[in-house]
C-alpha cells in the first residue's frame, strides 16, 4: 500500500490518576484496512479508541487522524469523517428508527437525505424504520447503530464489540457490510472478544494486554511468530489408534478425539512431510484435515509471552 496512514498513534500513553490504561502504543492504520483489536477486559482497547476519537487526550505521545489532532478545537471536520459504533448503544426508546437517524445526522452535521439509502444498506426495512426503537430486537438496534456509525460516509470506522448478541446470519451480514466498506477504502478498526469470528474478516490483528500492544500483524504473521503446533486430524479406516501411535512415534503428539478421530500435533514446518508419510506408508485413513492454530490459541499465546512485543510489533 502506498497511501498515507489515516491514523498514526505514536508512543501514546493514557493514565487516569495512577491507572495506566494505555502504555506506549505505536500504531498506524491504512485506508482500506480492517484491523481487529483484541485483548482481555481492561486491556485498554476502549481507551485507545477514545483517544483516536479525540474524546480524551494522551498523557504522553501523539495521535494524528486524517492528518490532524482529533482532540483539537479545529477537529470537527475530522470527526465528521469518523464513524463510531460504541459497545453499548442506548437509543431513546420512544423515537422511531427514522427519527433516531435524523437526530444523529443533525448532530453530525450531515444531510438527512441519504438516510433512506443507509437503512437499505444495513437491512432495516421501511416498516421497521417507522417503528419505535423500544420495540426493536437486539439485531435491529445493532443495524440502526451501524447506520448511525455510517452517517456521512466515514473514512474511518471504529466498531466496539459490534456483533455481541447477534445471531450467526446477522453477524455474517454485518461482516459483509464491513468488507464492502473496507473494499471502498474505509479504515475499519474492530474490537471484539469473539476471536474465532474474526478469522477471514480482519487483515491484521492487534493484541492488547495491560495497556500495551503485545502483537501486531496479519493472522499468517502472528501464526508464524507464535510457532504453535498444527494439528493433522485423521479418521482412521481401521480405528487402530495404538497402531498409529506406534507408527508415528516421537514425530507428533497424538490426541484421541470422539468418533474414532485422532489428532497429530506437529511443528508447522513438519506438516507437509508428515502428511506425505501418512499418504505413502501410513495407516489407511477415511479423512484427513489440517487444523491451524485458532485465533483464541494465538491470543492466549501472546498474552503468556509479553516479551514478544518487539518481535511481533511491526
Ligand atoms: N475514565 C476512567 N477513569 C479511570 N480508569 C479508567 C477510565 N477509563 C478506563 N479506565 C481503566 O483503564 C483500563 C483500561 O480500560 P478500557 O476500558 O480501555 O479497557 P478495554 O480493553 O476496553 O476493556 P473491555 O474489553 O472490558 O471493554 C481499565 O483498568 C479501566 O478500569
């Protein structure tokens, strides 16, 4: 990517009294990039988003959003180009969806004419839009919240736990909208605890722990750094697990799963050789599947290894 970062965070720390919410974070986000920020409760994710939104100022360091300081008095033009879906959205229950979005559009200083198209984009039908928000399901409220975040066609979108409480179909349609925005050049920063659903959605993952950035890279990069074992899952034709254990010896760690399925854990570099051996002179198998370490496992690994900051951070 040759374009300029939309967000630059340089050596940023944020303290609330003696509470260190964010510690020495460096981060650059590019246009057209979907970055997932993950971390335990209290890791500093929301604090970092608040800093990038200009709602708070850093105790140390510097933040540039679309070339300016988001917390400066002159930042209203920057904020108009930023969308935010907070973790807990509380809309007024007696207002209709249409009234709610009109209200937020006026607050942001953008014309309300585009609201009908926004409702269509997030999948809220006109009957629903005319109903009071107090009657909405969780999924409808979240669609309205996304429409609010998309007001003014933002160049940067912050989504804090956007899919919590959504059913799988709704989550899928949510990520489809996010992908379309990213493809159109929007920078998307997504906070989530639902790590497994981020696979295939995020171009990059930033892992936060106790206010620090402890890993930053594509899933492939983080997988390489973590060097976690890959699992080769086999369904044996004859069910002879003991025979397989003798055959594989010290080359992999064997685990028995339900239904006669066996897993062999080995280093990623040994994976292809082991699969070749199984195919050539190993036991007969009905099925073979390669299971990469999940994002949950990588996340746990990086939290256990805070010393990897330098290696994992770009
Ligand atoms: N306004 C504040 N005053 C005092 N401490 C705060 C304030 N805001 C955040 N903190 C503290 O800073 C730390 C980081 O909190 P933050 O909300 O950024 O974490 P988080 O990663 O977003 O957590 P969660 O996943 O639970 O939302 C926590 O210890 C929190 O208690």
